[in-house]
């Protein structure tokens, strides 16, 4: 698989915003990201891991599917295939196919965290996994 250019990532983010029915500015505000993030991508600047993690968490897609061409077509599930949400104030997880009950519960709790806390938690989990490699 080939890595998407920053411009292609920007296009994908705009497309995901349209699918979700939110403006790019609203999404950036919801993610506590600088208003220039998408413009910088369009100009060719690469996004940092925390930015990609925040976008991934917001849209419910893997970072790989944001960064890799063909990500959706080669097994990385689309957000519609994996997550079904109800907009009940705190975005409750309705169903996730292929996950155990414990995994669903963990994901539900994770998605209730603000994007910055999600990124911090991902960093902690990665550090924990390093001990098992």
C-alpha cells in the first residue's frame, strides 16, 4: 500500500466531514485542533501523530485508513461498516461487529473521552505494549 499525500488526507477529511454532516471548522473545534490543520494539509504539511489520532477517533476510522491509499478497500473497515452511533448527547456506541463485549465496552468508554485524552491513552497503551514485544 502507498501512503497518501497530505493533500489526499485533507480531501479525505473533507469527505468524512460531509459524510458525518459537519463542517470542517466544527470538526476541528470538536477535536480541539487548530483551525489551520486542514489548510496546512492542503499545502502539503504532514500531520503529527496526535492530529491523526484525533481525526481517527473523531471519525471512527483507523489511522491506517486515513494515511494509506486503499485502506478502506484492503480490509480496513469503513466507519459505516464498523460503528453505528446514536446522537444521544454523548455518542453512545450502539454496535460494533467482530468485537467481544469487553472490547465494545472499552471502545464505548474510550469514545466518551475528549480527543486529547484519547491520544494520551493511546500513548500509554503503546508504552504498555512495548513491554510485551
